[in-house]
């Protein structure tokens, strides 16, 4: 297959845009996370904190009011937006209109329970109409969204089961064989796909990148939420979808490797969050402007 390559440190450097000396709050990235449910309150928090660890300025987390206090208790850094319904409804989506002009990128899906596909598409259209770059994960990965996100600044982050749910394709085990299917679907819908697995496969329909960082310890729940948050963080700082997806996959895997060195096969997803700044700080740059 043409144009297949391995991820490298240069991918991280390209995605982590320099910070202006005289920048102000909000100019280094603002991310919105829409997710959470009565059962899953940790998922949106992990995504939000991972986005913060990219070096962005603000994270809004929109969750059902029932779990808003729990999210606030997890970190004082989040701006929590309580939504009135346990499931994502159009009424809940409309509650976000006031903050959308400030948002650069959004993660939709971690822990989320949409009322139905129509409601999910309503939210996605609201975000895309404002030129907000999107990361779709977990519950947002359904075939109904494909026509809405086609040709947009969107990254899908499925594992093999979610890829089958969205595209109806049972993937082979080989990363190289998977790459063919990922590139075909990314090209068909003109978006970026980050297929999670022992080897991550990322494609925008033209370029295909294999990422081999990571460890078997990362089967623990929540590492995918961290990955989604990292992707949104890079997007909010100005990276292109393919740049953001490749950098996020590489950094997420490296963070898992470092956590595993410390703790063996006994890590939890939040252990990755402490490793991310140590990985990214070597790429920090400031420009005078």
C-alpha cells in the first residue's frame, strides 16, 4: 500500500503549535466535552483532563445535572455545564449555545447516552455549523452520523467493534490489512479515522499512519477517553485532523508505556494523565507576537 508510514516524534512536534508570548486566556485552545450518564461519569472527566494536558486554556464539560457535582469534585479546573436530562436531548443540546462561540474543538460521546440518532445529529450540526472541529467516540460512533460529518473537520476514534458498528466491516487482525479498510472509509467520507488497537491505524483517506506505541496494560477502561481528549486538545490548538489524531495516538501510547514502567500491569487510565506533560514539555515552544 502506498503512503503507509510509522508515527514518529516529529508528528507530535507538528501537532503541538507554539504559544505566543503575549497570548491571553482562550487563545491556546478551548475544548468542549459532551458526555456522561448516570453510570459513566469518569469518561468525560478523563477526556477533559487529557485535553487540558495538551496545554490548552479552557475545558467545558457538559453532563447530565445528576452527575455534575461528581464531575466538579473530580477537578476544580473544569467548567461544568449541567444538562437537564439524563440522556442527550435537543433541549440539552440547546443549553450549549451560549458557550459554542468560544469553543475550538469538541469531544462528543464519552459515557454519553443520546436519546436517539436524530438528537445526536442535531448536536453535531450545531457544532459543525460553528466550524468546531469534532472528535467522535463511544456512543457517538453510529452509522447515522456519517452523512452529517462527511467532509468536515472530524476524527472518529473507534475500536474494531465500533468500526464494525459504524461501517459494517469485520476487520482482520493484521494492521496492514486493517489499514486498507480504514483508508477506504476515510476516503469515502472525507474525514479522519483513528482505529484503536494493539497497533493504531490512522488515515485521512490519503495518508496512512501506523502507531505502535502502547502496552497491553492499556486495556484498562478509560484510556480511549484519554485518547479522545488528547485528539481534541491538539485540534483546538490548530492541528489538522490527521496531525491531531497521529500525535494523540503516539502520546497516549507513550504515556501508557511510562505508567506501565512505574506500575506494571496495574495502571488505571488516570495514571496516563500525569505522564502526558512529561512527554509534551520537550516540544514546548514560544514565539514573540
